[in-house]
C-alpha cells in the first residue's frame, strides 16, 4: 500500500516523538552512565522495531522466545548467554573492551559453561579422570605483555570432553574437566585433562530453534576455556582452539581469532610428563598467555 | 585515553567486520522475513554495544537481569511484557502497525494481565462481585470505522480493582473483573464491574528495580482493557482511561492517547441500569469502538 508524502511525514514524526518521550523518561536518572545506556538502548530498540515494521505477531513471538529462554535457564544452563553468543553480542562486547593494539593475548567469549566452585588443584594434577577422550597434557606460562613471568596468577580452566559435552551437561554427574590452579614461581602451570572435541552448543531450546529456523549450524570448534587473573593485570577470558578443527571458520558464536588457534601434538603410548605412564596415544599443547596491564585501554 | 587516527580506523573496521560476519551468518536463512528481522536486530544490537562501549560488567548485569526476568515470569506474571512496556517497545510496535490516518479507535498496549479462559458472560452481567471498588456500569458500541454497527463482535475486557490489583495478582483468588462477551444485534455490549484505580505495574522484580534505579515511577493511570475481534475487521487491542486521573501524562508504559480518555460519570444511590439497586454511589461510562477494515494499512 503506498502512502502519500503528508502521511509519511505524520507517521515518521509520530514514531520519533514516541522515542523522544521514552528517552526523556530517563532524563532524571541519577546515574549518568545508566541514563546513557538506557537512552541508547531505547533508541536502538525503537530503531529496530521501526526499520523492520515489526508485526504484533512477531512481538508476541519475541515475548514467547524470551519466556522460554528464561524458563530453560538454571544453574547448569544459561540460554541468555547462548543467545548473546549466537547474535555476536558477546564478541562485540569483547571487541569494544579490547585494546586496539596490544602484545597481550586476545580475549574471546566467556560462554555459558563456567561454574563457580571448580576444584582447586596443584600443578600437574589430572582433571580428566573418568572423562571420555584422549589424555591431553596442557602446559602454559603466564607473563605480562612486556614479557615478565607472573607467579601466583590464578588460572581457571574448563572444557568439554571428547563427546563434546561439559560436565554440567551430564545429569547429576561430578565436576570434571574444570579446575582452578595457580602459576608457580616461573609463571608456569600444567595439568592433565582429555582433548576436547568440537560440539554443538545446547540446541534443544529456543536458541537452537532460532539457529535451525535461520539455517545456521550450532557447532563450535574444539577449544579449552581459560580465565586468568592477577591483581596487577587485566583479567583475561579466552580460549585456545585446536588447530585443524573443521569448524574453525564457522564457529556458531564467532569466537575464533587466528592468534588463539594452537597445535595439539599427538604422542605414542609411553611415559609422559609428570611421570604419567600412558597405554594409549596422548596429546599435548603449550600456550603462552600474556596479560595486559590493568588500565582499560593500554 | 586518546587514540590516534590509525588506531581508530583499525578499531572501527574490526567492529564493523564482526557485525558483517554475524549478519552474513543469516544469509542462507530460508525465510526472507526472518532473515530481514534477524539482520536488523544484529545491526541495532551491535550498534548499541558499540555506541555505549558496553563494559563486561554491564554485559554480566544484562544477562543477570534477563535471567531474573525469566525466573519471575509464570502464568500469572509476565516480566518480559513489562520490560517491553516500560521501554516503549510495546507502544512502538503498536505505532508501526497503526494506520497513519483512520476513523478507527486507536490501539494501545496489550499489557501483561490478559489471561485465557475468562468467563463468557451475557450482556448486563456483573463481573465485579467480590471486588473492591465503586460499582461501575460500562456500556459500549462496536461499529465499523464507516459507522456500521457490528453484531456478534467478541469483546474481551479486563481491569484492576479499586486497590489497583488485577485478579491474578491475588494469590489463589478467583478470576474477577474480566470477561468475554459479544455485541448484540445493535452492536452494543454492557456489563457491571467496579471502577478501576491507578496502580503501579508490578515493581517487586527486575523491571521495578530498573524503574527505581532510573528514577522513574511505576504508576499507570486508571484504565480498562478491551480486545475486540470481528472476522471481517482488524482486531483492536486498546484501553479506555479514566478522565481526570493524575497519572494520565506520566504513564509508565507510554500507553495514553487523548482519544482514549473518557469521562466516568458518578451517580447517587438508587436504581441503575439493568434493574440494579445501588445503596452506594456508582459510576458509568460509555464508549464507542470503531474497528478498521482487515487490510493492514487502510
């Protein structure tokens, strides 16, 4: 249906006026940052609704989608993080907080599978006991971006097993494949686990339905999560990805960066690091983590 | 921290590239409308994150907010509709679906308090039994925008009581103040209820916390909800507002339109419509509802 010029002007002005009134409702917000965030959110949200001429049925579908996402979310499942991830909102948040140029290790998505209360382990321990997959020895160093080794850095690690599942996805299962450890005096940490596999993000909920309806794959390339904290440096949330994985260029959550793809070496059965004797092939990976200084944009 | 021009260009290009990659992930979406909606959603969502330089802590807060909203939502409480309402997203959806010029009754927000299964009543029945508030007689007509009376139009009504609460807000209480009825051969409907009061939207959840943090009031002016359906006309979702209400110009959900504000007349005790004898003052209101034809933009 075509519209004459006068009607178009009336419509555009009426819609802009509504947006202005909603933004104005935040004018007396006592927190200037919250006012800025809410005003921008309203302008972009209204802009989206105007641009696509959202129908009432689509609005209903959006409310139902968010409701389902809320109801499937619990201590072991976080559908809103998945949603943010598959829309690239998580990676955009990472991007706007990253320094433009830096010698520090790059960040990527946090993901929905971190849980508080992972076991505190000593270096060299095995966190892969009982998990499906090839034994894998992980050795890393943590240093400043200027090259200074960092002792006592806290390292949280978590990863899926060879089936592509995290511990928390097994009903009633024990925590596994995740731990907290600290770097030694040389800035090193090491542990045994199992080599992670590529996996689909949980796709039996509304986010999975969205991916399916839009013809997108839920697969993520194999990776291990790291969160590294030191009081004098910026906390780093990142992954390492297994070099050669077929999903590296089509990660469902847009988390891959070239610098984070590292080779995993495969070894014959025999004696491995930390005196472990292996009756099956095993793999190892080394990584070098560099933390930026604590100032947000340096 | 200032940034040189080269760094700015790198940053802007890196962020734009991420948005383009996410939009491209929807390129093979089999449904063209869904592709359009998702692409626009991603561009606006990313634009918001870029414009405000969203911090990781703010992203965490957003995920926690949505999680709380999901967990408080059940069959009687719909926090996502409240959120859409207080951000003006509901009214923007109404606006983009409204004809620019029309003789039809204007629409407003649906709100979170409609429930399926309201009692089917005959014209003249009382749906205010047991509710707090002054008895109120509602008489309406339903016609086409061209003035033709519409028999057999389905009219759903729901409203708060004199305390500002809907039936579903009383734990375990019966349905009250809501009904479904049909217009008679002259296009008329009528029923007894109680006069609604201004009220705060439910503000003991995350949306209430948002209003509080931003210095906004949760109040809505007194109103009665109507949803009117007829097979040959556009479904109308609207309210009438009580003329003189002090909150008319500061509705928390931006739902007021001048054409929807109507006078409620107060009467002395005595005999009222439908033979009802009243021992206390009562009020009455008349409304004239005009439905647009079923074509979306006529």
